[in-house]
């Protein structure tokens, strides 16, 4: 039987706690909004980190909604903005 891995050394496919917390307060934009006319409402920031069903997710606060992203969702749907 496999023993559970500590959260900081979890699955290669998901966030580690170090990866997720390093993204805190980083500004993000959805991939689909990159080519649109610039609009501050399209920009969000990583407001939190949570663990659901042994998977670490980031919480991104946009102007009109709060969304959760797994690592694979983050990589396919979000782009981190440079400071």
C-alpha cells in the first residue's frame, strides 16, 4: 500500500506547496483575454492556496469572480503578468 506523500513533495502533476505559495499575490490574466483590448477587469491575482482531495490549488480573485485552479488548469488557462 502506498503511503501518502507530504504536501510539499506531492505529485509531479500537481502543485507543491512551495510552488503554490510562490504564486501568492502574482497578477494573472486568462489566456483567452490576452489578445483582447487591455482591460483591468481581466486581471486577477493569486489570493490564496488550498488543498482539496489531497490536491493543492491556487485561488485567483478577478474583478467579478473568484476561481480555483489546479496546476494543469493554471498552465493551460492563465498567464502570469510580469511586474
